[in-house]
C-alpha cells in the first residue's frame, strides 16, 4: 500500500469551486468591489476559509455530519428553464398575497406577483435593494446574523447577492402575506443556491412572511439560506418556514431575529421532506416585554435527517418565550433538537418555556434532543421538557376496540400529534395545504 | 351468542384466567363480580382483543365465529363493545371525528354505505339525549380533560352510537356519583333488547340496583366459582366475598 498525500479530495473540490466562484463574481463587479458591503462579503469569505466546513467534532454539529453534503460538485449559478407551467402543480389552492419565486437562488420577476402597495411594504430582490435601499441594507445587513463562528453563515454572507429585501414602514400593517418560494431545479444538474434575505419591520408594523423551499428533480442540491429579521418596538411578525425538498437535497437555513421592546415574533417551522436539513432559529430578545413563539414539526422518513437548533437569548427583563417542537420519525430517519435558552443577568422576570416531543415509529430511527438552559438571572420562570417515545399503545387499542383498523388508528394518532403544531399556522390556505401533505405522508 | 369454554390467559408468565366457562344468550344481562385481582377486567380485555394478554387455552365462540382469531377492530365490527374502566384520553382527535371514523369503518366491514354528515349528526343528537351529554364535550379532544363521570358517559354514548350486539362494561360504575351512575344505567337500560346482551363487570352491587342482571357470576382466582340469580348480588353486598373465598378454600381448589 502506497502512502501518497491525498490531493483534490472532494471536500476541497467544493471549497475550491466556491472560492473560484467568488473570484469570478468579483470580476463581474467593476467598481462595486470597493463598496463597504462587498468588504463584508470578503471578510465573510475569509472567515469561511479559516473555519472550513464543520465536522462532527464541532459541538454544534455533533449529530449532523455534513461530509456527504460537501462531497458533491454543485453548480453555483445554474440557470433554470423552469416555466410557470412547471410551477402550476406546486400552487397552493386559495392562497392570495404576494408570491415571489426564486429559482436556483435567483429572483424570477416573470413568475412572481407583488400585490401589496409600496406604501404598505417595500419588497425588492436583494440585488436591487443593494442600490435602491443601500442605507437600510448598510444598517442591518450582516449586523443581525453574525458569521464569526458559523461557516455556513459566513459562506452565505460571502455570496449574498440574491434573495429578498422586505421593509415594512413604521405603523403599517401588511394585509396580504408575503410568500417567498425558493425553488431548486435539480432536474438536470446538481445545484447550489444561497438565498440571503433581509426583513426589516418598523415600529408598530405588522407582517406575515412565509419562506418555502421546494426541490424538483433527482440530482443533488445544496441550499444555504440566511434570513435576518429586525423587529422594531411594538412590531408583530408572523414567520413560517416550510421545507418540502427531496432525499437528495441538503438544506442549511439560518433565521436570525432581533426583537425590540413590546414586539412579537411568532414562528412555525415545518419540515416535510429533505435528505439533510439543518435549521437554525436564533432570536435575541433585545427589549422588554417581548414575546417570541416558536413552533416546529418534522416528519422524516427513509434516511432523512432533520436537525433543529434554536436559540432564545433573553437579553432584557420582562420578556416571554415559548417553544414547542414535535417530531414523528419513521424508518431509518434521524432527528436532532437542540434548544438553547440564555437568560442574561439583566433579564429578570423572564418567562421561558421549551418543549420537544417526539414519536419514534421504528427501532431504526433515532432522535437526539438536547435542551440547554443557561440562566444568569435569579427571578425567572423557565421550564423545559423533552419526550421521545412510541405511539400510545393504550390509545391505539382504544381506537381499535371501536372498530378503527390498526393502520388507520396509527395514522389518526400521528396526525393528531402533528396537528398540535399545524394549528399554529394562522394562514388558512397554507395550513390546509400542509395538513393535506402531512396526512399523505403519515398515511400508512 | 357467546360461549366461553375453559378460557385461560396469562400476562407474561402469570396465569390470570384459569379456565372460564360462561354462556351468554341474546337478551341476557350477566353481572360478573368478584374481589379485586380476581381476573374480572382481564376477562373483559381478553374478550375485546387486548394484546397484552396471551390466551393459553380454551375457546370463545361469538355467533358461530372464533372470537379469539379476530383482531380487536374486527371484533368491534362483529358487534362487540368494551366500555373501558379507564377511557383513554386522545389529544387532537375529537369524539365526533373519532366516532364518525369508527362507525364508517364498521359499516364498511358490514358492507353498508358510509353515513353522510347529516345522517351522522342526526343520529348523534338522538343518542346524546340518552346519556345527557353535551355537544360541546363531543367536539373537544376525546376524553381529554373530561371528568370521571363525563368519560363514563362518553363510553355509554359511544356504545349507543355503535349499537353493539354484546356490550361489556368494565367497572363502569367505579368513581361515579349517584347521579352519574343513574344516567349511565339509564343509557344501558335503554339499549337492552332481545337481540342484545350485556356483561357487567363490577366490584359492587350498587350498579345492579339500576341495571338488573339475569345472572350473577362470582369470579375468584381466575375461575367462576359461583353463579346464581340476581339475588346472589344482594348476598354478596351483605356478606362480602369472604364466605365465597372460604367455600373455595374448603373445596380445595
């Protein structure tokens, strides 16, 4: 056996491809490379180069191995021939509102419709916002989502060109929801996309936003999304994330939220399908009397892997956070829930609740849960609890004794378990659509 | 209707039923009494098809079919109903939705058409009166947060909806105050008919003041050690179970 140094291992290949991609994009930029924003991209790239992709030795990635994810030759800017007809089957019935399509990371004006008046909300492709809303972008971009310790956030920041910019002026209520549909067209090539979103919700403003991810085709895909959300005082934000990807898709998504006094952030993350999914939902309660609600549902089967990392950082007194994540794991799937709650020394009178409940239907499925509470204030109410178990046998027998066949009884029980989270989705057409998808996936 | 012959059942290694013989004909009400731990609830569970028990011997014939060969849901479709001693709370499933699913599955098994929403609601309204149960309770998650009395009334309500041939009531009287007991008993009595039979499993004679049985059986240590007319229940109420235990020990069983 010869002992030659390994060159061009696939891991370095994807990295090289990314670095080359970055240089290529710089060449197309002309003068823009000198802009302050691009300096942030450069710094982020440097951080990414230093950090490299995380390994399972990294505490935050202990149960989520990205080796196979970064082992593939993704096309960084893959054009797509997708048309409105291709998207027709993906439409959600009865859904009205602003619907924006991004295909392989790029905004598609031809497929999108923006119905809300600009007096209510400014919705722009991120690329356009860089010039048209440069002040707001400069004020918040990369200020909410820190990339210093996070290779994927750094990578996304380095490639922050496409995505959406949403700004709700003070006092405005956006009546129609804003639906962001990120479509990955992996029908003919392996694709990588890195959407970057910036959402600024002004004082006493209100908005509902949905981020939905969908992959088409059997080739591998890699999505590395970062969304920054600024919630000004007295603002109210509903934020939903829905993932329905393929077994060949890898999704890493970070949503970083900063809330000010008296604001409300209400979120639900529903993972229907995806070969590898890692969601980071990080909320800093940087104000008093804030409320943060986090709901999550994941129903992996096959060899799917779903990892939800959440962080609530109570930085100021008198705020409330509540979290409920539920999972149903079938076959050989794996799940991870890591929920951190920080209560800073200043954050007296904090109320923080966390719960993660799982049903594991197969002996080959695994769920890893890790609640982490770090409490530095003494006058707080915090609770957490995780459960992982099988379906309730007593309930199954009860249902069967009334004539409901076993398989159907199981499906009913699982659906009821999931419904706990589904009912938290307040946009009716989306909830109804998702209930249908969940019911279909859970049907035995 | 039901013929139980030498039925033996274990839970794990422990034998609970040691050879039960019992015949129930259509139109009859049988009370099964006995001290705690005698095997009463086990018998009810084995008849309903609970899989925690291993049937190690004997047979059960229900209307000419081998009951022990059927899955729990098939037994229900064939007309067996067990009112649970401890009805299970099922979050997220409303009683209404649950019962509609159950009824239509049973109808499917019997080759009947599904009930539509209107037919189902009409039937529900009719049966609700029987046990004095409120509509709002039925739209809530099944048994979740129900009081003991509400749970038992819900059991009888479900029984009224499903109209079983053989109803088995497992300690339905336990934990009920006298008013709730009367309501439950009235519900059961309303369902009595020449085509149907009932097995009442109970520790106390109290329920039998309201539902008068045709036969009373005493179960002790996994066997029926004494059977008699309804008067046997009064005797048990007066003298307790000790004299029966003594009789059994004396006989050297």
